[in-house]
C-alpha cells in the first residue's frame, strides 16, 4: 500500500470501478484511520488509486502522525 495526505493506492481482493465512492479503514499498530474516498484510477494488475474526499479532524491527525513516523525512518 502507498499512503499520502491526499489518498492511497491499494491492492483489493475485488476492484471497484473508477468514480465509485467508498469508505476506507486502514489499521496500523492497533490504531485505525477512516475516510471517505473515491476511486481515482483502476489498474487491473496492480490495484486501485483512491483519493480522500472527506476526513474528520481526528482522523487527519492519525494520518499525519503515521506519515511523520514514516519520514523519520527515511
């Protein structure tokens, strides 16, 4: 999975069509991030790109914390 402040790229078990709205939940180290998104692109062999369209403030803070931790590892 690739993750950013604006969206992510995932390899789902079943693919959703481009434009489909969805609710996304990602868990990491016992913490969860939830957002509403839209399928931005579909690549049958590699997965789907999702753009976040609605993130509550508390969820935004979780996402920013995770990304800050990843930057520290580089």
